[in-house]
C-alpha cells in the first residue's frame, strides 16, 4: 500500500503548497527521515507574509515577573507564546500548552522562529522585533539581548539571507540592530523603522548611535527610514541622500544642520520627503524671512536649476512637538503669497 | 475479463458535441475494463495525447483491444474515470506559479475521496501519472487537510509513515539481506568503539 513517502516530487510539492499552516509542515518533518529529506529537497516555501516578535516580562505572576516571547505570523493569524517558568519553558498556542522542563525559553523561541523561517524563500512584507519593558532593570541584559543572540545565530546560519521588505525594531543601542539587520537580504530591504514601543519620551540626552548601521548594505539599499528614537544627527548627515522618505527625531538642530539638509535635497536624485522632529532648536533657521500661512506655520520655497519641482520647507508645532518638514511640491501648489527664492 | 458499468456517470447528450460522442475502452492492470467518453478523457493530458496519437475510429474502439493502463488497478481507475466523467468539459487549471494556489474541494469530489488513505494515495499517484491536474489538486488538498493540527505520531498513522526507529530497522534489514558480512563488520566496529578503541584495525 503506498504511503506519503511514495509520492512523486511534484505531488509532494502540491501537498505542501496546500498546507494552510507552515507549522504543519514542521510537524511533518518530524515524522520520519525520508519525509524530512523529501520536504527539505522540495523547495517548499511557507510564504510567511508577516512576522512579529514581542519580548516582554509577563504580568501574570505577583512574586516574579517571568519573561516571555510572543510570536505572531501572518498578521496575527498564528500566535505562539514561549513563557519562562520556574523550571523550564511553557509553549502555548491556541488551546494547547506544552511544558519543556529544564529548557531555556529564549533559546527555544529563537530556534523555533529560525526553524519556521528556515524554508522561507519569498519576501516577508513586515518583520518586527519589539519589546515592552525596555526600561525595566535587567530586561536588556537578561531577556532582550540573549533572545536577539539566539535569533541572530539562526538568521546567520540560513543558506540565504532572509528576504524582508520592511524591518521594524525598538533598539536601545545599535549593537542590538547589528545582531539582526546584517542578516537580512540587502536587496529586499525597502523600509527600516526604529520604533519606541514603550511610548517613552525617548532619551534626548542619549541619542542612538548609528555609525555602524550606516555602513551596512541594508542601510544603503533601503528607501524609507523612520525613527521614533532620537538619533545622532551628526552621524546621520551625508548618509540619507539615497532615501526617498525620512522621518527622524533629533535632540537639537542648528542652522548648519538645516542648511546641510537643504543642500542634500538640492543634489539628491531620490530624496522626496524628510520630516525632523527636534527637541531643541539652537539657532534661527538660515532660510531668510519665512512666509506665514493661515496656521502661522513658517514656510520657505526654493527653486533649483534643472528641477521641475519646488522645495518646500516648513517649520511648525504639532501636539507640542516641533518639526521641520522638507518636501518637493509642484509649482502650482505654491500659494500665491509664497515667494519662491 | 470483467466489464465495469460504462459510462461511469450519466452522459448529458445535449452538452456533448456530436463528434465527441465516442467512448474509448481502457483496461486496468487487474483486467477491469472501462468505457470513457472522449470529453472526459480530455481531463487527462496523458490519455488525451494517447488517443489522439492512436487516431481510432468508432469501429476501432469497438474492434481493437481495450487500451491497457498497466500501472493502475481497477478500483483506482474507476474513481479516476468517475471523476473525469463528472468534470468533463471543465477548463483545466494552469499552474504557472504566478498566483497562490487556492483549491476548493467540491461536494462530488469530497464524496468520491471518502475512501481509506491507502486508496487515496493510489488515486493521487494515478492522477499524477495520467496528468489530471484538477484531480491532483483536490486530492493533494484532501491529504494536506488531513495534517491540520496533528502531532508527529498522529501524522505517522494518517500518512502510513514509519517512525525513525522503524525506518532505521527497515534499512538495517535491507542492508543485512544484501550483505550480512557488512552488518557483522559494522557491529564489530561499534563494539570496539564502545570499548574505547580509536582504530578498527
């Protein structure tokens, strides 16, 4: 009597394509050697579209705040929780729970995601690695970094880099980003976001250093960069003209910085939009007299040789935050009162 | 030689063009004979090419021996032709990989495939061999659905798979049957390793 392992390759591929949940493929791999080899040779692609990882400390225990890693796949359709317990790791998904004694939950979680992504060949639309307790004492050293190291090892060992279109993370420093970003496929990365998942007011006194990130191909190939976290503007200069869209937060901004940004807009063939949220303005803007619009926002308009569009710079306050906004606009959108320089 | 009732499902005469009313005769490897409409045969790329190449007339179909399908038994072939007759005239899906495959199992197909897993695997194998794209799709979908939420042990039972231990034992048995001395040497080597020796010689 034929069994599944007697099926021709094309049939096996068809069956795997019809499996709705990539976890079923992982279970199939565990049944026997032959099927494992068959699946590994089948070019199977789980086609995961989104993957979000949330590292946090559970609020469930009064005595001790145990760590947990929650993974969501395909826009929250599939969720798996890995919880630290007194003597091991608890894995929960849907109604099922499993306890692995004497196992480290961070290692299990890192390896599991590595395994689930091991066959991924198509591009993941959104890959998020977030945390919820980054200001907790010891969180970074005990949970966050060890998890990222486990995940990093798995990403590093892939036969080909993971293809991700949009990468989102909430780092405390660039070392954390360097554990993940270099192992994503530079040709796929379009968007990079540094995110403040805890909605703290950032740390203006200690902006995120990005000097090593700037050297990565992934940085150079991306077209959109946003950061809720304060970044080091001095390092950022000279390293964003390849982006199309930039939205960053900086500690302080000086006339010299604004001038540099305007110059970058003048010569960058790609830069379309840049919004800078700043904590402190050191000097007056270097653009001459501003034109106030109906909201009392300051505007400047610049014509540039060989460019059809007009560079609009706007300075405004919105919800108690202050911004500079640089963008190219069509000339007909320049208001009548706008004096183009 | 036994002859199965043919055609396997009622034929809608009005729906079939006059020139397609020919019924071909096929024979399974256990000598069961089937009559299948030309339109139903079109669901199978393999059989369609075969009958086109043969260029049989209506008289040939009756007078010449049934076309032998040597790799498929009567029980499986009956299911295959029932499926083809039910779906005759339907467009054959083209899978160029450009869009994700979305397969729905119609009620008729679900009932047809309400069979034991061994026969289901034979049906899949036949659909692949005869290149019946949509039958292959629905039968593979059925097999895939069987995997949902199961443990490795449950999957072994569902898919008639050996465990790793059984797999190893089967391989050892095959090896021993082929070369008993090789197994003896291997065991001797393992024993020496257990005793702490670094070299076999």
